[in-house]
C-alpha cells in the first residue's frame, strides 16, 4: 500500500503546487515594478513632453515654425464623452489624462477609474506625432497646437465627436491633429490632416507611443501579502508570427523589443485595462520599446513614411485604444488584441467557461448566479466520472471491516498486508484512488475559472447577494471559505477512512489546508467550489445509501 500513500501525497503536493504557480504567474512583474517605483518616485517626475523620449530619426533643421514652439505656453483642453474624461496637452497633442466614468476606482468611491495620468503619483501618457524629413516632432521641440475651445463634449444627440488641434507648419503648410471619438467606444482615431500648398512634397512618419513609469497598478488595491492579487503589468504586442507576445518592464532593459510587422499593435497591459496603439492593418510598422534614463518605459509603433505631394492634401493616421479589456470588442479592433485578456495555458478551458458565464448572465442578470449555473453544467459534464468515483468509495466503505481485519492480521508484515489488500481490491473491483480522481480532473477547470474571474472585466466589482459586493475579491467576512471547508469535511466523513495512518492524517488536514488557501481566493471562485462540493455531497450520499441498502457492492 506504500505506492498508494506516496501517490496520494504526490497528488496533493501537485495540486498545491498548481495553485502556487498560478499565484506566482499572477504576480509576474509586480514586485519588480514596485521596487523600481520607489527609485522613480525619489526623482523629479518626468513630463510628457520630453523630446529625448521621441524616436531618433533625423529631421529637417530648416523648419521655421519650430522656433516659436519653445516659447509657447503649455495648455490643456478637456474632452468628455459617455466613456471618457480626457485632458489633451496642446504641447505635442498628447493625452495626459484619461478617466473612465463607467468604471469606478473602487467599490467605496464614485470617482472614475483613471487609466492615464501625468502626476506625482503616476506617469502614464499616450503620445503621438510626426517624425522624419518634415516631421513636426523633432529633437528641437514639439509642436504647440491651438484649439477653438478649451472644452469639448459629446452631445447627447450625436454619436461622434471630432476634436481638432491646429498647427501652422509653415506659410504654405497647415497640420490638423484630429481626435475622433465614437459613442460607447474606447477606440480613439488619431489623424494628421496635412494641407500641403507648398511647391515641395511633404514627407513624415507617424509614431504613437505609451510612456509609463514604474508605479504600481491602480487596479490592485492594497498589499495583501503573499496571497494578494498581483497581476501581470508590462508590454504586449503582435507580430507577423505571433498574435500575442508580452514582456515585463524589467526584461525590456536587457531585451528591448524591435520588430517589423504588417499592421500589428503594441500596448501596455495591467489588471482589467489595456492601452494600445493600433496602426492601419495595411501599413508596415516598426514596434519597439526603450527604457529611458529617467526609468520611463516606452512602447512605440512607428509607421512607414507617407508622402503628400505638393499642392495637395493627405492624411496619416492610427488608432489608440485605452479602456477595459473587453475581449469581444478588442477582437474586432485588431487580431490578437483580445488575447490581452490572458487566461494562461488553460485558455482552451477558460474561454468556453467565460462564454457560458456570459450566456447564463444574459438570462439571469447576476454573475453570482451565472457562476452557480456554470458549476451545475460542469458537474453534469463530470456526472458519470463522479458516479464511478463515489461508487468506488462507497464500496470501499462497505469493505472497511475487511480492510481493518487484513491490517490487524498482517500488522508485522507490510508486504503481505499490501498484497492482501490488493487482492481484495482486485477481487471486488475497487479502485482505492477513485475518490481522488474527480478532484484531480476538475482542478484544471478550477484554475481556468480562477483566471476567468481574475481577468474578465465583466466580473470586476460584480455583486452577488447579501454581503458579497465583489465576486472578483475575497469574501470580506470569510463566510464562503468556512462553508467550503465544512463541505469538504462532510465529504470526507462520507468517504471510508484510509487504512494507512499517514493517509488518514493527510486527509484529515485537507479541509483545514484548503480552507486556509480559499480565505484569500475571489468570492466567485469559492462560490463555485461550495456549490460543486454541495452537489458532490448530495450525489455521494445517494449512491452510498443505495449501496448500503442493496447489501452488495456495485461493480
């Protein structure tokens, strides 16, 4: 029986390791970012208009309009839509603040979640411009735009809003930087409209970049120690070979990204939210990253040069997404962008689970009940497997007196004891490890659901009933974890006690160990396990009673 004991110990160790590995994956990049943030905060904050952060492309030094930029006052304009509260810096035309009114910063506050900002607390901005032979953004300075108003808002009767920033490049060339907003969408189209009435062609390349310091992820509240939710934060991008690749800010220092792609995209990922520059799909672009001397992390896309002939007009454009990781919306924007909702290596289980959750939620209107619905469907899928396992455990319970008798008869001879037990198992067709099989098989489902709850923006701040106001956060009163531990204990009582003393001790400790783990898990995940255990107890109780009444083991 030693092999059974070792196999059980190995199975429990494997399950614990899987959980710890998932915590570790969720923690990737967070600790390093936190350490770097301390160093960054000690120095003066870097402004969003540092020309040294611009792409290093040789520019035309004879642009007369540049000289005026150095003395221009820096001003901001405010833009409000149904999904955005923005500030745009007229010096460069960068988005230096983006609040999301439909997402609150926390359950306790009504303030909008801020994804972009340029402050002493956090420096994270979206920059864009033109570089090259006739670029407006050069090593000597950046353009200072003018606008017809200080505030813009999307009218309730309109579905779109254009915000135009004007720049007089020369006497014969004018540039309009246009931000196009659409109702209900987090995708902003950025266009440079060039009116070239000069006698020479105008040539420039578009660049869009995200510049971020090493401040902590604002989506993660507090520091819950080892078991706190510490998601990945870093850069993600798409290449011709791979629709989704990612790297941490730490790795960017030693291995910067540099790739030439058709279309593509590059962005910065944090918990629940993402910002990404998406150039036109039919353009050739260069994706790159750098870490500046001021410890600013930059993710950039640079498009191929566009030429506007003399006496003609043209445009250069790209799109910026900054908002929630809504995978269905992201999927429509660019291939692979939806993969920023990263479910890990169990995505092939997580995606169907999420699809089921959304379908059930569309009917029930509550994510907690949707989780219960998914649990019932998963339980139904494993019904036959659980039935065989519970039947095997019920048979073992029935033959427990014989197992005890064998143990006492061969108390001094472990080899004969194991041999006699194996003969009994073989004769009665009992699988001594059958009871562990359902738990092992369902662990991938459990971990996949863990990632669904942690990564899906739909479940952020999603209430259930009573005291559960956020299914993506742990139960504030630990009621569900304690109920889960009680359900494991009841399940254990329905199973026959292992004949091996060490096995018995391990099984006795399992409800306590798992309860401790589950104290820090999202309430939605614990809800799944509570419902799953409850259904298992009912099924196991019915099978056990049926076998006991029959007087014969079920084979």
